[in-house]
């Protein structure tokens, strides 16, 4: 195995474990147009691929989905990895603001002088 070689299945199981999840927490795998079971994914994902720079090897629209989280593929200049996403917790504070556009890399608090 080269320095940048990854096994897609092992990589997937590792990121699940990093977030306190197992394959039993996966509801489906696929993309925005189709889905299949994690059992099927295990059969087709037990492959090594070059995760280093160059070009993406794993389908760029592949997602692994759970109840309130998902994994999506990300890449930079061909180097690729899973990124964990989850539905954000709703804040306790409700407040209407006047501005959401207008700064440079500004957040809502900065744009509305809430700091």
C-alpha cells in the first residue's frame, strides 16, 4: 500500500467510529438519485484507492446517511476524504436580525453589531 493508499470501507468505518457511530447507525448509502444498503456498500467499498493528490477516485457524489448526520466526499486538488456533517442543534435564543449580507467573511453578530 502506498503512502496515499486508502481502503474505502476501512476509511468509512474509522470516521464512523471517530463520531461514536457504527455501521448499524447507517440508514442508507448512495447519492441524491439512488440509494442502497450499507451491506451492499461493504461489498463494493472493500477496495484500495489512491487518496493522494491528482484526481478523485471515489464517486464525488457518494454519501453515507444516518438519522441526523451524513458523510460526504470532499477533495482538494485530488486529495480526498470523508467529511462528517450533522444537523445543527437549534439555538435557545430567538432573535430577528436586519442584515445577513454586506461584510467580508463576517458572521451574523458582526453584521448586526450584536457583539
